[in-house]
C-alpha cells in the first residue's frame, strides 16, 4: 500500500498543508487499504499516525508529521466524513455516505471549498459565472467573473451603453439622479451605496481585468459573496 512518505517525503511540505488537505491525503491512503495488506479495519484514531500509513519519516521529525495528520483526522470527524461505529467503544470508525462520495484528496478539497462558499446563498448569475472556476481553484478568475457580471447587470438594469464601464458606470447608475438610485432612501444611504458599488468594481473587478492577482480560497469566497449581494441589490432596483 502507498504511504504518506511515498506521496510527500518532505516533512516541511506536509507541515505547510491545511487540515483539510491532510485529511484528504489520509482518507485517500486508508481507503486504498485492501484485505491483502493484512491491516484489518483501517479507521481508528491512530490510523493516520500508524507506521504503515505514514512510512519511514526520520525519527527526529516523525512526531511533527503525526501531530499534523491528527489534525487531518479531526477535520474528517468534524465534517462528518467519518464517524464512530455504532455500539462500539474501542474507537473504530467508518466512512460515512458523504465520505464515500469524496474518498480522495480532490474530493475532500472540493468539499472544503464548497463549505467555504455555500452555493445556495449565492445569486443564480454568480453561481453560473463563478462557481465552477472557484471549485477548480481558479480564484482570480472566479472573482473577476463575479464582478464582471455585476457590471453587466448594472449596465442592463440602468439602460447604459457598452461604453459605460467600471467605477464611472456605478457612479452614473447610483448617483443623485441615477436610474438605480432609490430616491426615497436617506441621502447618506444613497451615497453609501454609490460608494460601495463603485468601490467594489474599482477594487475587485478592475485589478483582475489587467493583471494576475493571487488569492486564497477564503479571500476569494468573501469577494464572490459580496458580488452576489450587490447583484441582488441591482435586481431589486431593476424590479422595484
């Protein structure tokens, strides 16, 4: 059977991984065990730190790897991907129905991304334009597409031309006499929404239009949720 050492022999590289990444590695390793390996049930709290799972790491650094992989085990339990065997008190676990759907690193990381960015809370257009890119780890693309579609929605809702883009578009649409301005709202709130719309396009759409922007999953998810929220505001102004 493969071991963690055969996959990633560099201890520092292992310690740089997040708990969900370690969880995916561990789940992939223990679900690859066959009866011929002579190990029996592989799902025990010590499974991720067993010699047959880890492999021959240097003795002076083995504890570091064990602690890291224990974090991965706890992540699987917390997310309901493995669970204790009913009626047993010896610590044995089983792979849950959700866990069986994932079963390897790619599946676990996709699940972790979905937890960070819940699809059900997003505007349908945001899902259509950004979800797949986000799940593939293309975070800069996902953010750019979310805010590009926000720009498209503002243009369509306000009846603007294709030449109206970015910050200036938001200022026209949500300015004092803009077609998407709620004239019944207090002046301070109108200005705040104008600044939020123009700031969002200027900060999150424009940079991604002109250069590569390095993002992690958490930062990207927060930006996409913001774009989705602003899309819902535009929808409300379109139909209000």
